């Protein structure tokens, strides 16, 4: 890890999750814990972004007429 610069592990973890990679089970037992903590933080942030974007996409109306067809308790 001689070419490690602070922040680069975060970027690698973030990009790995955005490409669909799963989080390895052994990140905390690696020899360089700071590197893997940073990598995991990037992975977790990307994971949360994916979940939030999916939730927002599913909660929003795709057409203005769709909400008019819903029955709400207060109606």
C-alpha cells in the first residue's frame, strides 16, 4: 500500500458498490485497518445512496394522473 493516499480507499469502496460489488466479510481483519475503514465508509455511503434513490423513484408519481386514482384515508 505504498501508493495509498488519504481518501483513495473511500473512492475505491464507493466505486465498488456503485458497480454492484458486495462488501467483503474480512475488512476489519485486514493488516491496514485505516485503509479498510475508509473503504467501508465509501461502500456504505454508496449503498445508502442506491437505497435512497430507489425509494425516491418508487415513491414519486411517474404521471400526474396516478395520484388522483389513489384512495387516501383522509378522503
